[in-house]
């Protein structure tokens, strides 16, 4: 199944960057990574940097799954409010989840600087109330975040109207956020991993995984087999076919557009990242070449044909929303697209070794913060293979506790 359709902006901007050959021979390695999007790339590069013998497989070309459809807003904020997450998981886990996002943004910035890729740019986020009732909820959420030392400010309705060209009952401004080109960063991570010794094979799918006394035997659709000590599953929602247990995951189709380059972002102060309290919510950012991106209009995923048929109507709705949000910024549509993503019940990913699959590390980096979760997943696996305990392992564990 195609995870995206239409004209995703990032491959159009960057081109293929690099193509990799399919697997044509059986081989052995210490760690086999399934998935060559941003999650698999972060993990593979981290492991090979740590001296591991790594092979990466992707059933598509690298970066051409959900990664190329991402709008790549980097936020520590989770779709589930901190107040709600505390009630659901307990204070310690919930606050740790938010703080881990702050740390992950710093780590993404470090990766982008080291590799000279990814077009990392610091931005504020403005999370605005869609209704008067949501304004009261967001005010309570602001107080909760401030109580736990998160970098937030409250924007009153009056101040909001002075800054933006549309009204809102209030908003939370967060000072730690960014925007990147995740497609470009993925390829930079893979290229650096390959220079360090990782072996990368595209258009090759793992079809079976058998446990042996000395490790795992993974069969592929092309015939060659891979013997490995551990397997990392980082295939987005397609990872679920390799998981022996059921986890609460729902699939969602999201829609997005990119404009032609814009000369004047009047009414969009500091080109901040924007998102709203309505569910499903819309979200907006800008790009290094001066475009605006607007996404949202999410619907439950049924199948790729049904999703793709909705694209024209959904893009029209996004265009209308653009005009309401940015009446002084003319929109000339350049790239419309849609993609399928996964979300969990509590808004947190599942990262770690399920107890019943001790040689399989799953990086189910679902939700709106998949890129920051990917960096954390790479750190967590690196620590686990060193027999060390990562400070956030319990937060994202398959066995995490509920309040």
C-alpha cells in the first residue's frame, strides 16, 4: 500500500537524493533494522556510531513512506494534554514524557548541525483555542505546564488579536520548538551510517522472522536471508504485522498542502508553528524557501483508494481555512498530498523490547511527535544493547503503567 499520494512537498524539493540497491545475497549482522524512514535512519546511524554491525532494509525506497508525507513540526507538546495524561498515566510518567520531548528537540538540532542537513530552524509554537470552552481548558493546561516548569506563556484573547489576523479566546505559546526537513535529514543520517559501515538495501521486505538458539533468521521477499542477533522494527504502522501482541492503535489519514513561495508573511508573527485545540486539528508552518504548509482535516483510515478520493475536497477545505487564518497572505497552491499515520490511545509511542519478543526492538513512534520519538528510540536501543537503563525506558515501554 502507498502511505502517501498526491504530491508530497519534500521529495519534490529534494529529489531522490540517493537510491540504494535491493538485497541480492544472504548475509549476517549484529542488528537488522527494518524501515528506512526517519525512525530507522536515526536508529541505524546511532548503532553504527556505537560500533554495531548494522543492516537496514526497506520495502520501498528510503524515506518514501510516512517520512516524505510528514510536515515535520518539532514540538515537545503531545496531542494529549499534560493534565489529561497525568490522570491517565500518573504524574511522574506524564511529566517525564513532556520533558523528554524538550530534550529530544535539542538532540535533533545537534544531529542537524553535525550532519549539515535537515534545515533545522527554531520556532515558537502557538497552540490556540478553537472555542470559548477550549479557552478555559487551555488556560488550565497552561497552569499545569507552568507548574512543572515547562517553557510556556499565556496569550490572552486581546493580545492574540493584536498579533494575528483571526480571533482566538486564548493560546499557549511555547518557546522550545522547531521545523525541519525530515526527508533530507533521513538521507543524511543514512549516508553517514553507510560511511561508518552500515549496509543499506531498498525495495526488500522482511517476510518471516524465526528464532534460533544463536539469534534470529529473517527471510525476505527476494529470497536472500539475514542472520542477526537483534531485529529493530521501525516500519511505521506496518510494524504491527511483526508484533505478537495487540496495542491500542488507530490509523488516520491526514491531508496537507504547500504553497508557492510567499513574499510577505503578514499576520503570521515570526512564522511560528501554529496548531489548535479542535480535534482533529489543523497545523501550519513555513519552509526554508518561504512556503507555507497547512495540514489537517484528518479522518479515520479505511483504505488507500478511499483516502485518495478525498484529497481534492480536503484540499479545498484547507484552502478555505488558510484564507480564514491568513487573510493577508494570498495562497497559490503548489503541492497537495495525503498520508496515513498511526496514533495510540494515550498519545505516547511504544518503544522497547516486548517481553514475548526479547530479540525484537519495536520503535512504534506514533502520534504527532514521531521525529522526536525517533531520536529517543535510538538512544533507548543504544542503551539497552549496552545493558544500560535509559531514563525514559519506562515512559514508553510496552509494559508502562496506567494511573
